[in-house]
C-alpha cells in the first residue's frame, strides 16, 4: 500500500480525537430507553438551544433522523412530501419514507445551487378539494447544505420564503441539515436563524463535526415526543448511549470552529485541480467542504479508473458518475495533505507510476 493515505471520500471517515476518546471513556451513562441518559440529555439540550428549538432527540443515523421526521409530520399513510429530485432523502435513503411510512414523494427539480423554484414548490401542492384522487400534501423538505449539488448553501432568505409557502398552505417544513453547521459558517449566519422557518431539522454529528456516530433531530416538544416513540419502533432506542453522545459534545465544542478552515482547504484544492489539464472544477460552486471534479473526454480515462490510479498513491476519492469525482474535506485533512493530493492527481493524470506504491 501507499506510504501515505489521504482519505477524501467523505467527511464521515474522520477518526475520534483523543479528547473524544477520553470523553467516551469517562462518560456518565444510564439506560436511555428506561430513563434519560445524562450525557445524551446534555447533547440534546445543547443542540436544541443552538438551533433555537424546544427539544431534541439523538438517533443512530441521519437516515433514521430524516425518516422519523418525515413520518411524524406525515402520520397518515397516503400523505405526500415535496422534496428535491436530487435530494438525499429521495436518492440515498432506500425509499424508507415510502416503504415504512406509506409516504408518497412528490419531486421538484433541484437547481444547480440546491434550491427548488418557489413557484414549482407551490404548484406541486395538491388541491385539498381533490383528496379523493390525490395524496394529501403535508410536508416540504429542504437540504442544507445540498450534497448532490456540491455542498451548496441555502440562504436564510430562500428558506424563509419556503417556510412562508408551507405556512400559507398549512404544511410543515423539514430541513435535512446533515451539514447545516457548514452552511451557517459559510454564510456567516447563526445556525438558529438559518433554520428558524423549519418545524424540524436533522443534524449529522459524524460528518463535518467529526463525531464517530449519530444524528440529532430538533423541533417542538410535541414533535420530539412523537419522534421518541417512533425511534423506539424503528429500533433506534439504545441503552448507555452517552458513550457516543460524549464524543459528539466534544465535536460541538471543538470542531464547529474548524469548518471555516475545511472550506478554505476545499477552495485551495479546487483551484489546484482546476489547473490540471484534463480536469475541470467549477470553483465558483465550491462554497463549503465539497468538490465535484469533471474529467474531460480528451483525458482518455474514467472516474472509476482515475480512482484506482489515485489509490496507488494513497489518495482516496469517490466516483459519482463515469466522468465525475467527489472530494470532501474534513478537519483531519491538513494543508500539507491538500498539496500532496494535488501532486498525486497531477502524476496520476500524467501516468507517472507511484514509486512508493504497491
């Protein structure tokens, strides 16, 4: 194997820091199903406060967080949710809202910046007078940052406008905020203001924040009470979960402030990749920690092949299509790692064998 590994596949690949491991080892714990685990309660209380909501609930994964949120809002089978055609909930969560909740997805085209046109959202809302033949629209979902659109940020103004549409029609608004802290840092907006219009938000702890496991849902007290019951139904009620929550508390304390540096490193890497002949990056779209790299036809390779070539140098990236790569920065990637990755990209594109490889 290559002497040095730089893992750029996702911000989920971070390892627990020593501070996290120490917090996990000494965490105060109880059975979170029989009674509240104290470390979990501290995490939930802190995140509810940070996001300006009444209550919060720790769950094992972001997929479960979104599933619970949609099912609580759409508590009648045959309900419908409006969401982006390229959203994580629609593409990457195994159709759970339909399989387990009987919730029908009504997709609206995502624009390149992750938004959906407001008029298209409103046009997708079903006429309640025709409920005999149509599903009943109950929910709108946004994603911030938007992963498939390159980690783009949805603005406060846009989110507020969608919230106004939801209220006008008696609907709820859920934000898949897996990387909501990235968005808040990039936009320079307090995170509670960014999600003010939302009835619920899911926040991933194991992406940009770098905790080993888990997500948190925030919303009203009544919403979280229903979510807690559904978490148990789905098998997400856990025992001494404070062992995990203690690491997440460290992540909140230490890693939010590192997100800005992750974004700077992403821009540095994007600029460098865009300067390599045969690769193309829309650097203006790199707003947070995510980069999409297009492989030009003249280079004579595919994303899958280039991934394998880069792996020989110890650079791990993800192929998203036949000519598209995804790169994600995180707090355990240094500036030196960025420069090393750029040199390896150049050598792989040029066909230079790696002397330190296999």
